[in-house]
């Protein structure tokens, strides 16, 4: 039986966009909390640390939560200088204590001025605090608002005096031609909302239709097999090309197909060729 790509991917979205997905994915970390600010903080941190084995990412995030006494927002707002000493032991791959302390410094600065981390992605809200450089990586066909938001966020994130330059490698932007996989994944978590209960949908000023699909190794590989990506390199324009194709399937919610592409790449990679044999490309 031959099926078209949209029907095939829609079925895979239904299969993977389920509560069972949460258990083994970094999104399990913000799902431990009910306070909006805790969800935002640990969602952002989990997305930032999301490289390597998922089990290790989850373990390191839980270690970080314990170091912040199980209440990230409260710790960030109310900590005293001696409280930070225990965080000097935290490390995940190239993310170390210097990065940890700056993240805490930024979060304290931001939440002292704003109620939600969503404001940090809105140039019209936080532009007055920084001299914004949104870069020149423009696109005529997809995601200009999200592109501007991501460029603005990185500028704002590193707007505090004497920020550590080594930490800049942990926060990407389209102006660097990065796919911004981790930030796009974080935005998916915060913005998308459906009845499945995986993504949170707690942000209302960014629209799901403007999101860009997170383009990691697994998603990239499957998307190329399905001819949803033709660009040779993998960069910001690749993420836009992929999302453009996904918008043809669902203009209002293109990044829901992240579930399908990622699930196929990580859960069904061994039998993938046989599975795709019945899909009309």
C-alpha cells in the first residue's frame, strides 16, 4: 500500500506526540514543575544541555535542579552569594561552572524585570535594555519574525556587563547561520499546545505557525530521505527549507512534524528503508 508523505507523517505525529514520549525526552525536565517560571527556566536549561545521550541529559538536568534546592526560580531570585558555591561542581560536556553562574545571573536580571521568559524573545519589549543587532541572515519565504526573535534573544542574553565570552557558544542565533536546534526546540515546548500534553503552550505572544522545526542530526537525516531538504549543508537556511515544506502539510502548526521526523530517526532507524518504501516521495 502506497501513501503520500503528509498522511505518513500525520500518522507518525499521532504515534509519537503522546505522553509516553515525555519519559525519555529532555522535555520531562520542565514537566516536573507547575510554576510557569520554573517550567521556563528548566525548559531552557534542558534544551541548552540537549546534546549527547538523552538519559545523560536528563540525569544532568536533575542534578542541576537538586543543586538549586528543587525550586529554580526561587533559588535564582533569592540566593545569596555563598549559595552559589555548590553550583561550581556542575558540568555537562563543555558546559561548566562559568556558564552555570552566568545563566543564573541572566535569569535573575530578567525575572527581576519581567514575569515571563517569553519577553526575552520579543524585541518590542526588551529592546530598550540593549543595543540590538539582529544580523543580516534574511529569508524571503519563512520565519522572519522567529529569526528576528532568536537574533534579539542572543543579543539580550549577553547584554549584561562582563559576560563570559566562552558562554556564547551555548546560545546560537540565525545571524551565525546556526540551525538554532536547541532554541527552536525550546520554543516548540513553550508555544505549541494541543490535546496530547507533551508541549506546554504557555506562551501566547509567539504563534505556532511562525515556529521553525528543530533540525538535529536525526531530523535532518529523515527529512533528506523524504526529500524535504535538498540543501547540501545544514544551517539556518536548511531549517527554513524544511519548515517551508512542513507548512505545506499544516500551515498553522508545521513543527508538530518534529515528533514524526525525530521519532522515525531515533526509534525506527533500523527498519527505516522498509518503512519508507511505501511512501510516495
